[in-house]
């Protein structure tokens, strides 16, 4: 029986109850996972997640294109920031990009106990659900949150994905965080753009997240790309 568990913040991941083999789906809607999905969909070959800024600088010296920011601000040595649309440049197609962000890389590093790690965003919502349905494993949805706090946007994605997995693909759950996030999704789904205006992170990053980027971020199923973490890189699995 394939089950679903939701960890609403990084602080809860180490206390998860899912045993055996499982897939971890990381979601960091305002920045990392949306941006990685967008980049791979656009034609970037791979994303190299980097936590340490000194490592990112070293990779820059080795010739890598570096995407890096902190608190929404592009760092002085970086080529681009972490917004999804910053990856939409023809010269980036076919390249491996070193990517440093606050929450997303941390979540990847914490997920080493999973049999597979994939990245989920609204852009690839149905594709991730279908990809998971082909695996004979349970699922842990890992919300990156913000500074170990729960946030609306990641919780909404967790609810949307859990609703698909339980409603269409036969997954089960006894996790209250799953029910909570699915109920939240039912409240928000029909007026999503207005609902997300409640998000503190959306306003915290208002200087880099405009209306067009919000609409892009919260439009489901624009791609079938599923980023999978393999051999230290995020690469695309297409359905």
C-alpha cells in the first residue's frame, strides 16, 4: 500500500513516520523548485545544487554559470538570480548551472534517506503525480518553508499533489498534515491567485516577484518535466 506523508516544514522531516522505501518530493514554490522546473523545461541540461557560497564562487572560477541569491537579492558574483524567468536565455540551453539558494538546497541535502528525490511545483503538478504513480513506493512531500516555518505556498502544493495521488492514483494516508493541506487546497484552488496574496513570502519577495511571475508560478501543468536528483545533479525526467 502506497502512503503519503506531508512535512510542512524542514523541522518536521527528521520526525517523519514513513518507513521502508519512499520518494521525497521537495517543494519550494517561491524560488527553488519552480525555477529548476522552469530551467530544465527551457533546455538547461542540469542544475548543480550548491549550499555553500564559497563553493559557488569556486564553481564560477571554473567556468560554470552561477545562479545565486539570498533573501531574493542576486549576489554580486552570480550571473543570474533565482527567479524562474532568469533562466529563459538561449545561451543557457544545454548548460549545467550551479544553483545556490537558501531553502531548496538545504531540503535536498536533508533528503538523503529517500530512495529518490524529485522536485515539485505547480508547473509540473500532474507530471509529478503520474511519475510517482509508476513507482511502487510511498511518498513524503517535503515543504521547504521559510526559515523552518510553515508557509502557504508550499502547503498548497502539498495539498494539490496529495489530492491527485489519493483521488486518481490510489495512494492512502493517515497523516493529519496531508488532510490539512488537502483541505487548504480545496479552499484556495478556485481563486488561487487571490488566495496567494495572503502569503507572507510573496510580500517578502515583492521586489523580485511581480504579478506576471506569480501567475506563471501558480499556473498548473505547463510542463511534463520532473526534476530528479541523480549523482549530485538535478536532471529532467520526461513523462
